[in-house]
C-alpha cells in the first residue's frame, strides 16, 4: 500500500505499519515488521482479550466484584471503576464517570491472576499470545502499559479481532460496543469528550473530536493508542485494521500525522 509509505515522513527514528483485512489478508506492510517496540497502552487491548478469555472459560464473570468497593470486572475493563489514573485510589463511584485508569487494568490483572492461580503475564501468553502465534510479544510488567510487540504479531491480533477464533463473535462484538453509554471523561491527549465512549478494553471512535483516527474513520472504529507512539485500530465499515508502531513518544507530531495517515489508508482501501 502506497499510503503506508507516509510513515517515512514521520519525525521518528523507527516506524513500522501494516494493514490487514477482515479475512486475515495482510494488504501491505512498511518498515521493520519484526522490530520489537514498547506498546504503552496498546497493551490494554491484549490484556482485555485475555480477561475475556477468562470470562468465557468461567474463571471470572464480568459482573463479579473486582477493584474498589462496588466495582466489577466490567467496570475495570470499561474505565468506569472510579480508580485514579495511576494509583489505586478511588475518585468516583463505579459507573458514574469515565476515568481512564492504568490502576484499573493493574487491578484487573491481579484479579485474574488470583482467580486462575496463574501470573497474569503467563495467562496472557497461554490464552492469547501462543494460540495466535505472537511469539515476539511479551508482558514484562503492568498489564496497562508494559507490553512489547511487533507489527507482525499485532497483525495477527488485528486479524483475530475481525474474525475471532479464541472468543465467540458475540463476546468480541460486546467488547467493541459502548459499555456504560453516555459517560463523559477525558481522552488522554485529546481532552474532554462528551460522551467518552469505550467498550471493554477498546476505545470506541463514535463522534469524538479531536481524535487520533481519521476524519473518514467510521463511528464503529475501535482500538487504542499508546504514549510510546503506537496505535491499532479496526474499522468494521472498511473491513480492515491498521497497526503502526514507532519509537517516539506520543505528542503534537502524532496528533498531526496520524489522522491524515489513517484517512490515506482508508482512501486507498476503497480504491483497491
């Protein structure tokens, strides 16, 4: 795909990107697809997928207590547990505000580890990474932000999201639809959003503005970006997903570059 060459103009030392269709076909890649990048918060969709496997296996339930008082697994996945951003301190009643929380995903990882008697990083590997052949991916720390992966591996995950094999399609559809609709909150890097819609571990595009995806991205687009200069989105209307990983922290450069890149990718998909 010619549009993927746009990453050559990004002000980063190393970048790689790929597009994969809903049928699992990789449409194009550019850059070192085997290079391992810190994912930052793109770790969260992987952790959420492992949590959903635990739900389907019966190890945990979405509506069982987890995290602060009154919170559930579902609240933790949807950033509505009330926990602060980076510390296990309750700032709101569960279900009342969309408070983006690394601490919430760390509480989720701890909860699943206790329920399964398996360290969360091991559970993620056994439940998601190994079955998908994601051999270059691991989680050396927090399930909120410490994953390391490659474009090649994340293409496998993006294909799984579009045609699930590890989870039922109904579970994935639920996770990529709005949970606790109508809640407002801050989208990191993009300010207050009304509403600030999320699914279970996945951010939902809807009508958010400004946003890190493109102006032509459908409202059903879901995914995540990371402060390490990384993103993964799936646009069901386009029937495709895109992964881009870099080695420069998210900032004004990304706010400017990413939407134009996504719009170019989507435009090229239409013409193929």
